[in-house]
C-alpha cells in the first residue's frame, strides 16, 4: 500500500459500531491508546473490517481514515 499521508498509526480494531450511513471504528494503538474513526458503513464493509484485525489509522488534518493492507 502506498499513501501520501505521513501520520499513520498501526493498531488493532477493538470495536465496530455500524449505523445505516456511518460506522465508528475503535482502533487500539500502543500510544496514546485508542483512536476512533467515523467512516461510512459502505467503506467499513468494503474493507471487510473485523474486531482484532490489524489496521492503520491514517490522520489527515481533522479527519481520521482507516487503511488495511
């Protein structure tokens, strides 16, 4: 995976709360703890996100994106 963002935190999904339009994904990282990202439910489903899976929190200005290798 190649990406231009430089603020990337590796972690594991500790919870997913899917709504009709958006999903909240909690990612446990080593420090400072947990990052929460609000993404579309469609994106969460396309990525096939599952609890305990290793992912990356990609931070862009005021947004937190979720990436998966």
